[in-house]
């Protein structure tokens, strides 16, 4: 089996100004993960997505610049990872349409963001779709195109985005089913270990609570914000609780284990809040100061950032997006008319039909009976031993009729195979059988 590096892809919506919570919860871990061996990382600015909410052109441009500069300042190396802007790859929007034409509208109706808007309208006695744009409704399809166009294997996201990845799998699978095996079905990766940082008031740091510490404010401002973190009223000399202390949690997010232990000791020893805040400020600034310096330098040279982004998109289009879209156009039938054979009105296709999988039944040296589902060389499903060939045959028939779920089958998945692959292969097989049966009935 080919061992290409694992493709990890993440989109960054270009809105707002990054804060410490974004840095600790998303930016820092994503950049660290991109340095893992045998991975290929794709980071992009989801500027087309941002248009759904932000409709102030100046702010969209400003935010795109700030967010690109933030990721670069935080250590993203555009020579080692793919770093690009969604809107620089027109193939993504073209693919969005192809996927739109296979996506079930009913599935989109159930998307959390859309449903929440409808629920709110209902509660307010408004028309279901009042104020809802088709952009909001189609958000998951654009996101699926982002992911599928580069055949991403893994998509690190927050919990709230898992449904979107499942939709991407669904749309990809439908396309594969209709036109052939073009897309890898992506998996969401949710890391529950990354800290959600508390904000100034102790609630989760979030723009909507107005309790954030922006990542790159000047040091004096940073210090002021750190000193405004809410604490209890214990006096210096009184022992303090680390449990439930926003100050402590923020400290921990930037400290080594030894530093955290020492800080906990200082709490037990009754450090004054002023001293504790000073120590937190020093610690955060130690990590952020060099990034801030790079950030300020980067935003002062916006045309360099523009060049970096364009270069990433140009190389990606050349290597992946443009050739893939050529194949997909061919696959869906947007073809060169000069290749139509007039005599037979047969369209010449350069697209290989996907090979159908087959069930093979056999007997091993142990005297037992087995079956496996193979697709060319690849083993998709391997059964356990059966005492009688009939039992193996019945399991196969039940799988084909959809009466036996893949997960419940007395069989294990092949190496690197996921359940969805097996399901798709069996569905294709069943469809081909049905087609054959229909042709026979006609004849
Ligand atoms: N919807 C994602 C978010 O709000 C951003 C995004 C757009 C994305 N396209 C993506 C994330 C593709 C992962 C993959 O965070």
C-alpha cells in the first residue's frame, strides 16, 4: 500500500483579531503538529467563508493580513507547510458547485449553524429563513470542497466543527459513488487536551464575552490587561487556591512543569495577587515578545505576505488543484466536444471506471471457510473462520442486501481501510448487480 505522508488540513476563518485563547488553543498546537514527521500540512485562510458574516471590505482585507501575519509570526514555515488563501484557488469554488449538485439539501437543513438560525427565527415568531443567506446555508459545501480538493486525511477542528467534517465525508462519498473514486474521506481530529483558556473574568476567553487578551498588544497594554484579571480578595500572606483560578490557568498555559509547580507552591505560601500577576505578565511576555516583534515586522511589509500567499496557491494549483479539476470535469461530463464520436454518439472517456470490489470465498489449510472483499490488490474486509461454506455465503448475501452492517459483520477491516470504504464498495457492487439483473430482465 502506498505510504504517502498523512495530510492534515485546517482552515482559519479570517475574522477578528487573534487573542491568547486562539494562540494557546489553536495556533500553537497546530504549528507544533505540523512539524511531526511524515505529515503534510495544509493551512489556509478561509476568506471566502469570512464573507458570510463580515461584509465590510476594508475589515476583511485587514483581518486577512493580520491573521496571515499572526500564523507566520507564530512560526509557521511556508517552505515546509502549504500556506495559502482560499480565494486564490478558484478550483475550490468550482468544486463547490460539483459538490452542491450531489449534496443532499436535507443534510444541509440539519447543519447546526443553519438550524440555530431557524430555531431563533421560530422563537422570535419570524419566517424560518428570515435573515438567513444562502451563503450560511451552503457553508458546509464550501468547507467540504476545501478539504476534499487536497484529499486531506485528517482535519483538526473544534468540537463545533465535527458535523461539518461528517458532511464533507458524505458529499465526498456521494460524488465517489456517482462518478468514481476521486476523494479521500476525511476524519475530524478533536484534541480534548488543548487548554481552553479562561478570559479576564474567568469565563472561557471569547470575543463574544469581551474578556479577551489580544495576542499582540503592546507590552504596557498586555500588563494592564493581566493586572485586570479577576481574583478573590485574599490578602498577601493568605494561602490561595489554584483550583478555579483564571490567573493560575493562564500561567500554566505558558509555563514548564517545574514553573507550574513552583507557582502552585507560591499560591500555597500566600503570594500577593500583585506579585502573582507580575509573574504571569513576565511569563506570557517572555513567549510572546519575539512573536510580537516578528508580527510587527511582517505587517509592515504586506506585499511580502501577499507574495507568500500567492506563491503557496500557485504551487498548489499546479501540483494538485488544476490537474484534479481537469479530471473531475471529465468525470462529470464537462468534456471536449471534439472527442465525441459522431458515428456511435459514444463519448470517449479517459476516465477509468473504478474497479468493482469482489467477494472471494475460500478454504484455508485449517479446514475452515472464509471470505474476503477485495478491490484489486487491496483487501477491504477479511472474515473470521466459518465451519460451513454456507455460513460464509449467507454473511456475504446479508452484507450485499444491507441487512448486515459492516460494523456487525464477523470480519475485520483490511489495513488502513475504514468502514465507509467497505460500505461504498458494497453499495457499488450491489448497484452493479442490480443493473445486471435489470439488463437481463429486459433481454
Ligand atoms: N469552519 C471552520 C471554522 O469556523 C473554518 C474552516 C473553513 C475550515 N474551511 C475549513 C476548517 C476546512 C477545517 C477545514 O473554524
